[in-house]
C-alpha cells in the first residue's frame, strides 16, 4: 500500500482547532480563558455576526491562532472585497466555498493578500470547503443533484481550489488521504467531522476518530462538542491527544 502524503510536522495539541460555537463575545472569552492550552480557535458565522472583529482582537491579544470560518460564497468582485477586509484582521485561516468557482477563488486569494499587506500582517491561508460534512451521498444526489460519488466530488473541488491558488481545503477525514495525494503535502487539510471513540457522532455524517484522521493525512482537526461539552474539557483534550499518538 502506498504511504500517505504527510503535511506539516505538528504536535497532537497543535493539530486541534476548537470552535467557539457560542452566541457572543462574553461566552467566547470565558471559554478561551478556561482552556489556555488551546492555541487555535475557530470563529464561525454565529459568533462573528454577533461580535464582529472584536472577538478576533481578544484572541490576538491572548496570542492565539485564528480560523475565521465564514465560508464565503459570492461573485468574484464581492469575494475579493470580503477577503480583503478579512485579510486585514491578521487571522491564520479563512474559508470560502469551492463551489464559488475558479474566478471567485482566485479573487478571494488575491483580496486576502492585499488586505494583509495593507494592514502589515501575514496573509491568511485561504482554504476551500469541498463539501459540508453534514452532507452524505444521499443528500448530495437527491438534494444537490450531484451524481458523482462523494470522494470524487471532494477531490474535484480540492483540485479546483489548488489550481485557483488556494492553500488548502476543508474536508471530511474520509477524503483526506486521496486529497492529500492529489494536492500535495503543502496543501493543508482541515477536517471537521472528527469524533473520539468515546464521543457521539452528532450531526456529522462522515466522522472519523482523531488518530485515524491524522493517519489519513489530516493536518488540523476541528473538534468542538467532545471538548466543550465534556464534564472535564481539559481531560477530553488530553484523551484526544493520546488517541492521536496511540
């Protein structure tokens, strides 16, 4: 069997991105300060809409890495403008939808770089969502009318993103090995749908354990409820790191 393509060398703890799936900035800061060992946090639509860039400032003040998960999807001009604004926040990762198409993806990448340059900060790595992990084969076919198998569709979207100049993709860990082989080790794969063996799958239809996800080629793992809703979140993080190394 061909060995999986490896991405950046990271410790188990460095691979974990914890989503701030809370309604406002007060709750977000309380969670951040309760888990100081977590270095990488995800700010999604709910929190960003409610708090705006103030929550990003709070994270930067604490020396945290930021995954701004807005999943932007629009015409090229609008994508460029939105990513130009986001690039000025000093975030590390920024998501767009691969289905926006090549011109919009290229515009997003250029806009993010321009915004970062104007703000004097490092540009974010723009990564594309291939297919939401809540969508399985039945939904892809029946609702979206896409007849390709899930893995073929995800690979097509990832290659489109790479060819458009993007630096990675959001994908299910079930697609990680094939996407890493197709796009190379420098194309980062950020994987939600990761659930420890002791956690419930929830609304993720294409989930995988942390150890298996890393072995498959995932670079970063987005893990929320198994940590944030655990009786002992610190112990949950330790157990997840143990799973990655066992």
